[in-house]
C-alpha cells in the first residue's frame, strides 16, 4: 500500500510540472489564429502545428484541427496543405497503433508533396512511413524508406532530418540485434546531430548510445547516457523522448533495483497514457508486468499484462 501511494504522489507531481509549458505553447498558437483570421497558407500551417501539438495530449482536438487543415486546403486547392493534413492524420493513426492505416496517410502525403514540389514534406513522410514499418517489424521496408529520405535531406541541407534518419536506422538495427550496425549508424548520424544542435535530437542519440553501452555491460556509461537523454528531453519539453528514455533505462540497465525500475516505468506509463500513445502503453505495461512477476506479485503482474 505504501509503495502504491508513493508512486501516485510522485506521478501527480510529475504530471503537473511536465505538461504546463506545452499548454502555454498551444495557447500561443491559438492566440495567433484569433488575431490573424485571414485564411491563407500561414493560417493553415498554424492549424497543422496545433493539430500536431494536440496529437500527444488530446486526440479529439488534434483530429478536429486535422479536419480544418484538410477542409481549408481542399477549398483553396492548397496542395502543400493537403500534404500537411495527411501527415497530421498519419501521426494520429500511428499514436493509436494503426500502422497500416497510418502509412496510407503518409503515402498520400508523399503524393501531395511531389505534386507541389515539397521535398521537405516528402522526406518527413518517408521517414514517418519507415517508423511505421519498424513498429510492424518490417525491417527491410524501414531501411528502404529511410534510405530514400537521407539523400533528400542532404540535398536540402536539412541536417536535423538526416540525423533523425540515421537514428531510425539505429533502432532498426537494434531490433534485429545488429549492434555493430546500430553503432555505425549512430556514428554516421552524430555529425548531423551536432549540426542540428537540438536537444530533441541529442536525447535520441544519447538514448541509443546508452542502450549500446548497456548491452556491452558498461553499466556506468550506460546510466550516464540515459541520464543525458532524459535531461535533453526535458530541456526540449519533448514528452515522447522522455518516455523513451525512462523505458530504455528500465529495460536495459540490469543492475537496477525492482523499486527503481518501477519508478522509471511508472513515469514512462504516465507519459504514454497522457499522450495517448498506445504502443507505448502496451510496451511499458508489459515491462511493469515482468517486474511484478519477478517480485512474486502475481495479481499486479496479471493486471498490467491485461493492460
């Protein structure tokens, strides 16, 4: 009972602090819409940003703004906006673990991006489709679409995009236990991550290095990278990266106490539930079930297994 109360108190404090500033950013976008009622390309792109930000906290509102982007883009025959709308839809479907349907949206986004000549939207959609293929464990397709995005991003000098592409290839290799290839892709991508100079990117790379160090049984080094990943995620206020860092540390650090694992996993589960990230909820609940099973707490293990 004490342990359960401790976790609830910790999570309540955690939730209030990590979500407040994200609300402020969305409020600023909504205020801009109110002050700039003219329906033009900038207005539609702002609606797209609102839909994207809501996708990790309020699916209903995110979907409403996706519909606005789609309807206004159709009415103005704004092909760039049509691509943005499909990207919004693809993200929502990805979060709900509807990976095939999500890819249908991203493929449409690619078609619209090609029609309006937007290489940037094409590269984003290619990478997003590759991420779906990773979740579907279709590793060949994941590599195929990621490798299509890399030369586009290099051509655009979109170093952030190149860094994201190589980090995705790293995760693809990790899933197949191709650890040397995973490290090679992190090493290839790191110069681009440095050029992008974003906490969002650094968090992903530190997480990747942390996992590889843990797999090599360099546990102190692994913990160092996991902590850096969490720190960078918090600096960027990126909940998905923070989720991945908590989950990664709990999964890969074998010298953690069961109590410490539960704290990390409960933190991850809070974020996954708040952002309505169903694959994340499933993966985290599975890990919590394993920990409770190791404790001999069969009832809790079964409850999280069902979750």
